[in-house]
């Protein structure tokens, strides 16, 4: 998870230029005004939310991978008992899809 301490108010602000469409900028300005925020504050919060969501998604995928690894028995899949058999199995599956 991203440490919110690194995103504290003590962090130095850096001017950044971004490009928005007129419509998107207008929508964001309307919402940010209703909340008493600047456009910059609104966009900073949106960026933090996206960072947190993407980090959580990555952590969830890693947890899933750890659960899956080792859960398949090669004895149950004779096509996977050697590299050559795996290669042939992959070619067969690709031919079926084509």
C-alpha cells in the first residue's frame, strides 16, 4: 500500500502542466467548487485514489498468484509432464482456437 505519509501537507508542491478537454475541466471545476476545493486539490485527490486502487489491484493479483502456484498437480495433467508435452499441448490448443 502507498504510504500516505509521503503524501503529507509537508510535501513540496511542484507545478505540473496537464491537458484536459474543455468539458472534463468544466465538470471537475463544478464539482470542486461545490466541495470548496481548487482544481489542483481535486486532481491531486483523484491521483491518490488511482494510485491506491492500482496498488491494491497489484496486491490482489499477487495474493491470487500465491494461492494458485502449487495448487495444480502435474499428475492430473499428463500433457504437462515434460517440456516437450507442454509444447505439444500448447500447439494443439492454439490450432483448436485458430
